[in-house]
C-alpha cells in the first residue's frame, strides 16, 4: 500500500474516532484541536513519518488555502453593522485598538528574542500571530454561564481579525526581498492585493448575493444548491483575485461581507424562515479546519519541535500572554468592564487556522529567515492549542461563578449589557445550531 493510502487511512481514522466521542469530549479539557494537532504530530516526521511538507506541498497548501477561504467568507458573511455599533462596543475596541497594538507589541518583543531576522520579518511574526480563532476556544465563547456580551465580543473579534490582519501580512511580505510579493513592489501589491482584490470581492459577493435572492424569489433554487452556492461564490472571488495577481484571501473576506449584506437587504419575495444558506459552507469549513490542524501538527509543529530553543519558547509564551493581554487591557480602559472580565477576554485569544495558513505561506517562500518565522508560528499555535484547550473548562466555570455572584449584587454591571440580537455570526458549539 502506498504512503498516500496510509495517510488517508490515518486521517480518516482520527476523524471517525473523534466524531464518535465528540459530545463526550466537549466537556473535558481534551479539545478537538488538541486531538487533531496531537494526531498530526504523531503521524508526521517527528514520530511515524507518514507524511511531511515535501510529499506533495501543492495539495497540502491547497487544502489549507481552501479552508481559510471558506472560513474568511462565512465569518464575514454573518457579521452585521450592529455587531460593532449598538451594544457592540466590545468587538469595536478589541479590533480597533487591541489588534493594532498586538501587531506592534508582537513586532517589538520579537526584536531581542529572534536575532537574525530583518525588521520586516520581525513585523511579519507579529502580524501572523495577531489573529485569534474562536473555534479553538469553543467552550470559552459558547458556555451560557459567560455573559452574552463577552461571548459575542470574542466571537465577532475572531470573525474579523483574521481578515483585518491580511493587509499587514501582504505589505510586510512585499517589504522582504526575495518573496513573490516583493517582485511587484509595494505599489503593485497595494493596487493589486489590497484595492483590486477588495473591489473584486465586493463585486462578486454583492452581485452573487443579489442573484441568489432574485432567483429564490422566483422559486428557481433548490435547497441543497442554495447551500452549495456560497462555497462557489467564495472560491470564485478567491480565484479571480489570484488570476489578477492579487490576494485571494482579501477578496474572499470582502466577498463575504458583500454577500451577507445582499442577502439581508434584498429579501423581498423570499421566504422568511431561518436562513440556512451558509450552513454547508460553515460546516464544511469547520470540518476542514480540524483536518488542517492535523496537517499543521504533521508538517509544521512536529518538525519545529525538533529545533526548539529557549528564545522560541519564550516568545511563544509572551505572544499568548503579554502580546495578547496587554493590548486587550489597554483597549478596554474606560469600558467599565471589571478586571476578571478583562483578564478573561485577554486570555482567550487562541491562535489557530489563520496563523497556520499564513505561517505555511511564509515557509513556502524559502527566503532567509522564513524558516525561523515558521518555527515560531508553529510553536506558538501549538502551545495555544494545548494551553487554551486545557484551561477552558476550568476558567469558564470560575469566571461564570464570579459573574453570577457579581450580577446578583450589582444589577447595573457593565458585563450584563445585552449583546446585539439576531443570527449574526454563529457561535461554535451553540446548542441550537452546529458550530464552526
């Protein structure tokens, strides 16, 4: 039997085994991310050596890029304006202040700890590790003991910061000699990757959403094809940006915003039952994200563990604590939120899929210094998977008890402000809907 067949057997076995015990494991510190990343390390060159990045890098990269495209599209698709305005002050602060400070602080702390990297490679480390992934902290944002405002804030932040960090990633890559972004120069990257890709995404997403509603109003669309349609729109926006030498991820993110806006705005003549249009894309993205974590464990984390140094480990620890928690605390000054809430929001900023994919793209450039950047990203994400997964159940219970006691004595507690209502972005693991 070929090695490729054994890879398929192993991956399918891991997925099937987790599926059978998923409900039982959901209330334990053994998160799905820990299971899949750990399985990847075992299957990779660090242990069983079933596959690595050299086997077929195009297929591995294609899987991760397709997964991130779906996640970016569906995350943006379900964000509404009120998520950042009325009652949504929390994600606005986390994204408008916290994200920028995280990139800057990550850049600054990398300077003394990662010698040998250029100033723009150091900046790249800060940008790649800035976005958070709600799926890795599912318990922290789905448990009803946590105030709705806090759950909503973490969820919306995670849905938007991966897309918001993309312009920084592209510009920093363009500033590093030898990368394919640098070949076009900063001006070319600005016009193609940022402006043109955004415009293409908005056009494809907006037109695609209006066409879907127009056809639905006339009864032309079957239910299963309606759910397949967003996947096609996401891929179309990505590919159009790629063929025009732009950024497919930025295009997919912009397309998701426009598509979701068009669905909500043009509802005349469309049935009013709960809209399940995004279900297939969200569920498929969730499944592929788990498999992508397995691939990450095999091709990035496993090899990185063989080249650990105290500098890499220290930076990973600082990235998950200082680089995340200090900007969150600064962004929430004057918000009225209590210290336990600020600490909770600061800790639950797990690194996940966006950092994995961007880290792999960095390693693929094969430019001096990029291998070290990839190792730092791999170790940081791996440590995040472990620490955030193990701590989630205990800290959710502790914070939930604090909130219940505080709310009982202080009815005007800021944490009790209602979160924006409506479907919005789906919370992973929510009881009424399958999570991402």
